[in-house]
C-alpha cells in the first residue's frame, strides 16, 4: 500500500490524461463499451512520462493517431475486453514495459494480443456483420469513426440518419409512392450503418428531417463544397427523393464494405 500511495499522484495523472485522450477520440460514457481499455493507455502514458502537452502537441499527433486506431479496432472487435482480460492486460503490459519509449508499439502490442487469441484483424464475414450495426448500437460510433478518420472527434458529433428516420413509417412511405411490397425492406434498412453518418451536433439539429439532397443543396452553396461532402461521406448517387433509397442503400453498403476491409481487414 505504501508503494501504491507513493506512486498515486503519477498514476492518477496518467489515468486523467488517458480519459482526456479517450474523450478527444470521441468516446464518452455511452459509446465507450469497454472501460478496461483505459488501463493500457494510462500505463503507456505513465511509462513514457507523457505530460499534458502530449494531448495536443503536433510532435505527438502521429502517435495519438496510432493509439486511436488501436483503441478503436479493439472496441469494434468482439471479445477483446471480455474473457481472459487479466491475461490480455498482462501481455500488453509486458510489451509496453519493453517497447514504450517514444511511440505506442502498435505492431508489438497486436502481436502479443494475437498470441492469446485476441487478434485485431477482421474477416470478410465480420465486416459484413459490422454493416448491419444499428443506430446508437454499442459499436456503431467506433465503426463510423473508422469511416471518417479526418473528423475532429473531440468536438460533439451525432450519429445521423442520412435519410431521416421520421420518413420511415408505413403511412409516410405509402404517401411517397413506395410500393407496399417494398415497405418492409425500407423499414428493415433505414436504421442500419449504410444509412448512417457522423455530423456535428449543431449541424445535425439543423438538418432535422430534411431529405439529404435538399439539405446538402442548402448547407453547401457551391458545387465544390457539395462534391467534397458527397465524396467524403460516400454519398455518390444520392437520390433526390426516397423512392430510390434502396438502390442508394445497397450502393453505399458496397462502398462502406470496401473501406472497412481496407481499414480493418
């Protein structure tokens, strides 16, 4: 206990910096699905003697990105922070103690995790399963953050339905001319990953239930800005109305699959 008490000021500082880093990655009490991930982050920061400047220094930006990628993949992959947790943490600790000098040793950590059955590579079947994640699901934010690596997630972002949720009722779909035999497919699809994106909180509130093509025209006044937004968000072929939603949905699903295979496979 004396050793713990003597070291506690440094340990506490490392834990607080780790929590702040997770917040910068966009995580909070709702979407951080495994609290244990903070332990190796704090241990790494403690071992390298990182100060508060680590959290925003340009010199450490690449290291923060590497750490962010590892954290995100570990939260997306099923079972990483479940059974066998003590063994996983001990293996990571051993690697960090040996290698954590100036950068987070991603390859070495992942190799040690894979050796105890906690590998972070994804099969095609696992990627397909991710494409069926639902709005506000436990892993949905993490997957979306992989798809949008350029966003400053320290700011407040919302999971947003590209085609608004309010449009997907039997009554509104029928009124929009959707054939009755397709309505169930619409209702089964709108709440899944291919119809989701990350939007800044204030922007999402302003968007409300506007159809995406109308909102983009109003929000981005120039062709250049509209084209950039459509490309960055995999919105190629975005239809004007809801009649072609299923075609758009399947096309975006294919594009997201390719991006996830590249990022996670």
